[in-house]
């Protein structure tokens, strides 16, 4: 009961990268405005540099020129079409449901509102909070829990148990009092073996 559980979302709790899937859907359905395409092209070098440095993007382009209502409508339309094809890691959920904790948090680089909507749509009510990407003025990213930036957000929950699946999660896992790896990334599995972290199979069913 004295520890918080911090769970990664994409690839850990679900089998896909929800943010990428949503943006691809936005492109395929031609919902992104031309101004968004321009912003994406201009901001790509800066966003890529920030990601390579481990701190995530600083510009969100898909929402450019869209009202809050239009963004919400797009998210719900996307979930209506695609939510059923996304596989949830029920093995991990079952472990969480048997675990007593101070709190259970999803920490994700995906858009926070999109993740909240997904969890609500799937009837998953196991988490006390979702901390994800948030923006100001539809474009400027003011919070992006990604790689190194996850650590600064997680510090206030120390001591915590961290669950992740990708190499970029290594910073969060290194700072946790207990670390659990969802198998799949060879580099992360080798790190887990070296540090004697628990490794759970990627059971997505």
C-alpha cells in the first residue's frame, strides 16, 4: 500500500501505439487541416531533436486549426471505428487488480484525453490518474511524458513500481524501487536480466 504503480500505456497496457494509430487515422480520413500539415513539416526537425534527447515533442500538429469540439469528435469517431481492434494486456490488468497500492497511474506520451477516452470506452476503471501529453493553444506541448521526462514526473510518486516495454522506458525503470518489463525489446530484456528486474511475457489477449 505504500507504493504507487506507474504503468506505461503503448505496448505495455495495449498492443499498439495509440497516438500514432490515431494520427495515421486522421491523415487517412483527411481530417487534418492544411495548416496542420504545414506545421508538421516545419516542426518535424525540432520535434525529432527533442525526442532524440529523450524529452519528447514540443509541437503537436494534428490539432492545428481544429476546435476542441472538433478534436473530441475526431477522437470519438476514431475509437468507434478502431477501439475494438486494440488488444489490452489482460494479464497485466489482472495483476494490477490483485495488487494493493497507494495509487495506480498511467504515464504515457500519448495524448492524455485520447487515453482517457480509450479507457472509458473499454470500461477500464483501474487507474487513479492518466498523465499524458497535454497542449496549450492546440499546438504547443506543455507536458509530454516521454523517456527522460517521465522520470521528472514520476519523482513526486516515489517510491514507485514501474512497468514498461520499450528502451525509452529504461530511465523510468532505473529510478523505480521495483521494475517490471513487458518482454519484447531485446535491449530492455538484457538490461532487465542484468539488473534482476522482473520480466513478464507479452500476453495480449
